């Protein structure tokens, strides 16, 4: 027990898996307990509010055939990916400029700070008025949400590069452009990659807001329809699927990162 409260203590890979599954098992156990019972009146929580884990699992075949699950996954993933790429295309060069040159940072820092406090939900009516109700609105909503999340992280990644590398490059006769391209960016790219990894995962939390208005397909649309018309099992199942997709994409980013940055692998 004493080792359990060791400051910044580490564990083996096996134990980390075991410890990580405990909260999940407890959560499922509580969920099962409060929804147990064949008679609705005997349940602690009504199935209208919260179906049991078994009822949610039983709804999978129906969701695949009637709810168009795979079509929804494909549509949502496409929207998240497009919004992410647009945001990276805008945030990466601006973040590099802000992290490399003080004048650019002073110029855009107030906007970056204010945008960080922007309520993401407020972007829904804003993008609807700008881009209408089609796919362009959904892509731009996600792009803006990604952008305000990514930009400060990219700037922070650039700021973390130690000045000793810059001074050494100047001593060796490097130009400013060379320092940015050959010193700052390569050193900061690992942290920028991790920032993008976090942002892509967070993007899955925005998908319901993106698809809440006039979506022909998507996981968010399935949740909205299930909340309004039922079955409620679909709603909880899709929420679990979104969490799994975010986890899988995070694993994919981590897997790719191990090949892009082999020097960062833990020994």
C-alpha cells in the first residue's frame, strides 16, 4: 500500500494495464447494478433514462442495419479529418512564426489568448450564418475549434526549444531562415506532433456539435435522433463508439510517432 502512494512512482507495463482497467470495471459494475432487473419498476434507474449494459450491447446489430452505424462512422471521421487538416494548415505556419519571431508573437498573442476562451458551442450559430447548413459549415466549425486548440500548443512547443541551440547555430554562421528550418522546427516537431495527437482526439468531442444541424449522416446525428425518438440504447452505444474511435486514433498517432521519432522511444 505504501508503494501505491509513492510520489511519481512507476509500474510495469502489465501493472499499468491492470490498474487502468480497474476504474472501467467499477464503472460498468455500478452501471449494471443500477440498471439490473427484468421488471422496469424494480430498477433503480428507469431504462428510459439509462438502459443496462446488456441492452446496449443487444442494440449493436440493430444499429448496424437500421441506424447506419458504419456510414455514420465514415461521415464523422471524414468531417473530423477535413477540419483537422484545415486547422493544421493554418495553425502550423502561424504557430511557427509566433514561436520564432517575437514581433509576430506580440502581434497575434492577444487574438490567440482571447480565442482560447471562446466557447466552442458559440461557433455553431456563427458558422451557420457564415457557411450555411452544408458540409462546408461542419468542416469549418471543426477547423476553427481545432485551430484555437492547436495554435497555443504549437507556440508553446516552439518556445520550449532551448536558446543554447539557437546561439550555437548563430555561432556557426547560420541564417535566421536556417535556424527556423533546421534548428527550431526539427527540435519542436515532436511536441508539435503530440499537440496534434491531442487535438485530433479532442476533435471527436466536437462532432456532436458539428452534426447537430442538418446532417444526413454521422455519429452525432445518430445520437440526436436517438435522444429525440429512441431507442435510447443507440445514444449510449454511439457515445462509447466515439470514445473508442478517439482512443484508437490516439494509438495510431502514437504508433506513427514511434517511427517518426525513434530517438524518443522509451528504453
